[in-house]
């Protein structure tokens, strides 16, 4: 029962409050939750069970605190990528606007109208090319990190499914 595992949860929490856990440690926490739920007393006449809310919250908080750093980094990288892209787009707009302003000033001089138009177009194309290249690099980087995160999550999901399958097999035997 859940109450039977309270000292174990407290020991785990005191041993490593916020350090990333290994897959084995995460599995132990998940196994403890599965065992607590499977051993919980049933409420007569319903499919519901009674569990110790505080202990379950403690285990979930511990599990959350001990998630691999890659998950935290991936969330941070997505936010950073969005900020980076927004800054890059703003810089590109500024460069384009400066190029347009410069082009307008140059147009006023009739001897160099053709040169001004050509130079403004070149600046605009360079700014757009640079913005596009930076955006693609940021997206590639984020895609790589998200892919790594997805691999970690798939492994954890496979382990959860395996534990659930074992739980269902144990139930059908008993």
C-alpha cells in the first residue's frame, strides 16, 4: 500500500532532491506509483480506489524534479529559438528599412538613381538571405534537440507501457 512506501519516498527525496535521475531511478519511481495504485483499497461499488494524495504528490514532484536535463533544455531551446527568430526578423526589417531610407535619399540625386536602386535591392536581398539562413539554422538546431527529447520520451513511454502490461498480466494471473 502507499503508506508502506512512505519512508522509501522520503529517503529518495532527501538523497537527491533535484539532480537528474537515471532511467532506472525514474522507473523505480514510476513502479512505486504503479504498485501504490495497484495495492490501493477499492471503494465498494465503484472502480475507484483510495490513495494517499500527499504521498502521490510527493512522488510526482520528485519525478518531475528528477527528469533528464535534456527535457528542460529542449523547452528552453524552443523559447530561445522563438526569441532568436523574432530578433532576427526585427533586425532584418531594420536593415531593410535602412536600405529603403538610404535608397530614397539616393534617389534624390539624379546622377545616381540607378546605383541607389541596385544597392538597396542588394541590401534587401542580403538581409533576407541572412535572415532566412539564420532562421533555418535555428530551426535545425531546435529540431535536433526536440528529436533527442522525443527519443528520451519514447523510451520512457515504452517503459511505462511495459510496466502497465506487466501490471495487467499480474492482475489476470491473480
